[in-house]
């Protein structure tokens, strides 16, 4: 039984990328829906030239509201959700079409798909950016965003499988692009934390960035991506610091006296944690038994 596939794309000022996105799904899409978030360039015109149904919407902070709108306009039995800077590979297109034409997924109503993030010209294979699984393929009427925060997955009401082949995300091309998106994302995330009644403290100014840096650079082996890895881990640490700063801004820049001793204690504690993870990563990478022993002793001494 052949099932129809609706490809739903959300876009804002993506005239440079949306054409390739649309071309990548031309062989599998029975219907293409583009939700144009009030673009000021030729995004909508390019979408229409690819025979997409285009719906213009306000450029909301919570863009997932507009994505849900696109899902509601779909008529296919299945929906593939993409952003305009993403492309489906021929291998993934075939895999999706095989599932729709020969349904035997054991009742799956959604599928996780790995995402290859190309950042500053490089495929980032560690940290947050790989395999970066996203729930993008699902049965119409069974999935939507809950719209609580900007970085969330589609929520589905049934069994979920996983596809073998990834799709490509041409993420950040420039530093300016990253910083522009950072403003929107940190604003959304800080609002979500505020609405969840998170009780922030001054030491979050240290702990938010350090936690993210350690997670990405050491625990998720971002160091294996070379200079790209350290830059992206530091950017993510800065991202987390900005989230903290915006929470503080929501409290009208609450004044607070901080004893130097407390600051020193927090910095020493964070320094020990950073040293622990650095030694741990060095141990994992070393092939020499003696070096591993020395690093283990140094790691223990750093606690």
C-alpha cells in the first residue's frame, strides 16, 4: 500500500538554502508545505516555484507553533518535518519511501533520524552535534510540538523506530549567524526556565557554562573535532552564561553582595571538576599503561 508523504518545512529568510532543501525531497514528497515566517527575501517565491503550498505566518519566538500549523495543513498519511537549511540524502529518501510503500515497522508511528551538522564548513562528529537524533518522520495526527521551549522534539503518541541513514543540516556558516540565533534561543530558554519557576542562584553564572563545556568537550568528546570542537564547546558555554544573565535580567538585575571568599571557593571547585575531566579524557586517549597510572593519580589528587 503506497502512503502519501507530506513534507512540512519552516523557513525564515532562507533564499540561499531552501531550493536545495526542496530539491532533496522532490522524488519522495507527494506534497510540500512551506510555512514562511514572514521572510523578507525570496524564500516564499522559491518555494512556490517548486510547487509548494506556502502559508505566511508571523515570525514568532516560539517557532514550533508555526510548525504545528504546517502539520495541520498536511494531507498525507505521513509527515516529514524539515527546516529550510536541511537536506535529505538519496539514501535516506529511499529508506523513507521503502517504509511508506512497504509498511512493516511493527506499528511504529514515528522515526528518529540522525542529523549531520555542518558547522563552519565541517561535519561535527562529536558533542551535541552527532548523532543529534531528531524525530522528524511521523504519522499525521499522531505527532506535534508541545511548544514549551525552542529546543524540543516532536511528541508522538505511539511506538517510535529509528532510521539508518542521516539527513544533513547546514547549520552555521558564519560567526554572525551563530550569534544572531543565540539571541533568539537564549531568550526562549530563559523564559522557559522562568515559567518553570527555576530558582536561580549567583553560582549558576559559573555552573551553567562549566557544565555545558565539560559535557560537550570532554564527556561527549568534542576535543576530537579539533579547533572546531573547542570553539563550539566555548560557544555553548557562552550560550549557557547568556541564559543565566537573561534570568537575572528578568529579576530586574537584582543586586547581590558576593564575598570574595565565596567566589574563590566556587572557582576552586569548578577548577577541580575541570581538571578531573581533563585527566579522565587523557586517560581514555592514552595507549600507554604507565601514563594512564600517572594520570589516574593526578586525577585523584585533583578531587
